[in-house]
C-alpha cells in the first residue's frame, strides 16, 4: 500500500472510533432553576 492509502484508511479508522465513542459519553445537563441570570451563573454537572 502506498502512503496515501494508509493515510486515508487511518482517517477513516479514527472517524469510526470517534463515532463509537460518541455513543458512550453522556451529555452534561444544566440546572433549570433561573440559571444564567445576571447574578446566578449556570453550573454544569456531569451525570454518571
């Protein structure tokens, strides 16, 4: 295989790993009680 083919296959492999890993990470959720106002910042907590 030439260098170009190896590079393309590596990029495809990295993209597939990223897609697979995306399904295992849970999204963070922000509080819904008046956060984001002038004196009340929003804090993000990762749920396990």
